[in-house]
C-alpha cells in the first residue's frame, strides 16, 4: 500500500502495518511506526521526528529540507536512513550523491568513571 500525503499534516501513525510506503510533503509533529514491518517513509519539505517502536525493516528517505530529522528507535531492527550528501541535489538519480546509514540493532555500553558510554 502507498499513502501519498500532499500538503501539511500534523502526524502520521502506523500500527501493525506491513509493506507500506508513506510519501509526505510536510509533517508538522512526527511519523510514528509501531509493531510494523517493511515500511518506507519519504520525507518532503518537513519531517522533524520519526519514532519507531517494535518494528522491522524501516527505511527512511530524507531530502535536503528535512535532513535534520530526529529518529528515535525502541526495540526496532534493521533501520536504514538515506539522505543526500551536503551540497548535493536531492533529486539526483546517482547513488554516489547519497549517504546510507544503518542503525545498529544492539549497542555496547560500558561504565567509564561516573557515566556510561
């Protein structure tokens, strides 16, 4: 299923969804994905926050306008974030103009002094 949202919308919430593509123009608050799998989110002019909880295979595609998007994950596996390199056009078809980052499924934490790293 593909959901195209043109214009502004306050928030988008997906719950227990599979194989959904969300194309947005302007999200004011956030996109929330819970208990879902195989989700693709395309940011347009504004996408301040993506909150991903207990989901699998989430891919987020950002433009230059929304590259400061904050991504929060909780018990989520295989999250990919793709955004244009600085100074590159986000309409480019060349893969070398984009950066793809994969969020780690697990973290290593150690006590260092009085804090954790």
